[in-house]
C-alpha cells in the first residue's frame, strides 16, 4: 500500500529509525545522511578535477525522497563551481513525488498519484523528504520522469560494458539514454557536445532475480 515515510514508520517501526526520508519531528538523522551522501559527490568531482581537469556541467540525480539528490546539490553549491552544474532530477513515472509537488506548487508534502510500483524499487517513494525539498525545489534545472523501459535498457547497456547496476542505481544513466534519443529533450537540458555529465551508480544487482531476468541470464 502506498504511503508516506511517516505513515510507514508509524505503522511498523518499534525502535530507532535511521532513514533518509524526513518529516516534521524527524529531521536530524536524515540531515546527517544527506551530508554523508555528499561525500560521494565530493570524491567524484575531486577526481574529475585532479585527474582530468574538468568539472561537471550536468548532474543527473536519481530521486526517491530526494535526500541523495540533495546531497549532490549541496556539495556542488559548496564547492563554488563555475558555472554551477545543471541539476537534473530523475524519478519513476509511477512515483513522481518531486515533480508533482513542483507542478502543483505545494509545500512538498503532497503524496504522489502513482502506485509506486516501478521497477526502480529504491525510488518508489510517495512524498519528498522535508529536509531535501527546499534544495530540489529551488536548485533543480529540470525534473524528468521515466517509465520502466528506460532503466531496463540502461541495466542491459551497462551490463554490456561490464558494469553491474541495479534498476534504481542506473536511473541517471537511463535518463541520459532517453536524452540521447530525443533531440528536443537534449535541447531542453542544454546537453551540447561539450557537456560533462556526472552520473553515480548507487546500487548493484540488489534484486538478483530481476537483474538476471533483465540481462537474459538463466537462473538455476
């Protein structure tokens, strides 16, 4: 059953909650987690600068409740990058809580309309994290939603390149595939031949059965 993080917590948790979703009264731990996510972007961007003397012009950010994306945005803004990268929020069509709250100009607490049953299980989130919402609302250049066919294609393409990526982890790459095939979308995102795109694969084959089905591998 679709629910907000707070509703899930109230129904099930009988102990200490450590989660990156947040709401009124549960904000301190999610803020720490978002800060920890920013470490990934720190390491990636520093390596880009030191080894290749480049910085990203675009960051494609897979977005569930938004804390991972907020960590990336927060680091990029703190790093005083010039120009500031374009932040692209990527969600499942079936769980587009960020886009729908943007479109309806809400306070970020509206539950999404979708059933949250996308193949991108880690992004099947009903409401934005309170601590992430302001950064996503104010800093993202675009909000993309993807049907399941795009991450499935991304998993297969990355597998062919010897990269193991789960359906949620490759969402940014899936959005890039979509842009690669759509000239209007490329223009909207200002993706030129000189664009430097940062993608972070946030999971491996977390669902081994599904992963093997996608890549066509027989299981025993």
